[in-house]
C-alpha cells in the first residue's frame, strides 16, 4: 500500500478547514448550506430596521431567514427583501410577509400571514408585504394621554408639596415635636399605670371569667326566669288593663262632675252645702226642738195626761 505523503495530508486538512469555515460563517449568518431552501422576494416602502439574518416565522415557528435587504433604485426608495424558506413549507396565495418586532428590546422579523389561496406561491415569486404601525409608535400614541395626565398630576403634587412646606414651618415642627413628646410621656404613664395595676386588672379579668362561667352554668335557670317574665307579661296583657284604666277614668270623671254640681248648689247635697237659709232654718228648727224637749222634761204634765182609772167623762151639755 502506497503511503500518503505529508503534503497531501496537509492539503486535505486545509481544504476541509476552509469548507468548515465557509459553512460555519454562513451558518452564523443564518444560512444553512446543508438544507434545501426556497427563495421568495418582497418589496417594501420601509423595513423598520429589518436586517439580514433576521428570522422568518410562520405562526411563531422559524421557517427561514432574511437573506438580503437592498434598494431597488435610489429614486423610488423601495427596498427588495429576499427570504430563504424551508421547502417543506408551502405559502398559499394571498400570503403576506409582515414585518413585526422581535421583542420590546428591539429587532425586527418577518411573519408570514397565511392567505386563503387557492394555490401556492412558486419559488422565486414576489410576496406582498406590509409594515404595520410599530409597537413603539403604538405605545407612544397610547401613552401620550397618560403622559399628559402624569404631567398634570406632577404639577398638582408640586403645588401640594409647596403648600405642605409652607404649613410645616419651624413653629409647626416645634408643635409637632412637643405633641410627640407629650404622646411619649402619656404612653410611659399608661405603661406605669398598667404595670402598677396589673394584679387588679388580672383579678378583674378573673372575676369576669367567673361571672361568664356562672352565666353559662346557669343558662337553663336564666331561660326559665325569662320564660316566667314572658308568662307574667302575657298575663298582664290578657287582663285587659286598658279597660280597667278606662273604667277608673270614667268613675273619676263622674266623681268630679258630682263635686262640681255640689259646688254649684245642684241637688239636695249641693243646696245643703251652698244655701245659707236652709242651714239657718235647720239650725233654728233644732234650737226649737231642743227648747221643746227641755220644756217637756221640766213640765211633763203639760203634755202627758193619764189616769189609773181611766179618763173622766165630760158632762153632757
């Protein structure tokens, strides 16, 4: 067997190194020379920062890369972008190559928005493209009103802080310091009072616990007592106190009417109380009767005639 010379080995090694270097260089640029790809093109008015080797995705899955971004001509300013896409992916007609941000941190990519056909684009076709409003522009447009509100809020806060600074002058700070010192003193006093009365407080709490336990142990008796009170109230309600009070009121009104009649000289009792002549006549009659009784007692024979043998007959005329 013929021995391979060292020069051949060095040449083969150098050739392999060059091939690997070229493949690695293209791989780092996003070009995989070992995979079969199809090329498509899109014309844009603006690319929004899209660059070579930017990813090309379908529904978020990478299917290729951007091969180049070039001016068609300097007059129109239009840009021609070429994509290399895996041949396994077929792009339906009316598919749109949309340039979108990779993330909020920056970078752009191409997102294929599938069309509804019918049919598919062939390799080398030009696909419609669009560059929607960037997310930064959207954020600026949406945050502009918020920015104005924040600016107004900052102005108001600045005014409030200025007012607070005007209020919190040296005298005010001194008063606050004095108030805080008084609060500290009061707190210390309360701590001392609570410390000195700790035993009494503990005894009070123990008494409350005992009282609570007593109530719990005698809950049945308390229930019976409440039921008895309820029975008494029901009995009072059933005894028709209202009618009794009404009858008492009626009786008092009648008594008042009778006293009023007596004061006005109505009726026998009223006349007796208010008519002086009746009183005078009655008094004179009593005096006469008293004199008659005294005379009858002194001279009974004037008034009483009796005989043991009977009454004498008077002579006939």
